């Protein structure tokens, strides 16, 4: 899982996350819109996607749901300061799945712990 797709519309946050994952040894692809993210997801195989939810309302939630269906092998971390996990997936983010939710703001140590947990699956 050493490749990550980061989807975040705030440039400074996107760049900070990209630098963090690069420092952790990941190959990083970053996108600022759902459209760009969809193109990148179609181009490559990513072990992990880290995406904000608040990129365009319902369209982003639908894109995240479609990403799970089209790339079931990919781990997914969804982050949001506004949405709750159950707002995105009715079944939530069950412990045995390869999906996780982080409420913004979060510490990099929290992100690192979630990534480490997903790498063990």
C-alpha cells in the first residue's frame, strides 16, 4: 500500500498531507477536485485514498461510494469536519473493513495510527 491518492480542496492542507506521506515513504498523487481525483483513480492503482468529504456536497459522497465499489482492494480514509461517518456510509466504518474516518481537525499522530492499522490488513 505504498501509493496514496490525496483528495483535498484546500491547497495548503493538500500539500502538507502530500509532504507527510512522502516523508513516510509513499508515492503521492494529489488532487484538489472530485473530477481530478476521478481521473487519477482511473489512471493508477493506489493502495490508499485519503479524501475530504466536503468537496462538493452530495456529489463527493457519491464519488466516495463509487470509489469503494470500483476499487475494493484500496484502503480508504475519509476525513471531514462537517460530516459524520454514518452520513457517508449507512453501515458506518466497521472495524473489519478497509475504511476509516477521521474527524477534522486531527493530529498527524492520529493519521499515522490509522494508516499503520490499515497497512496491517
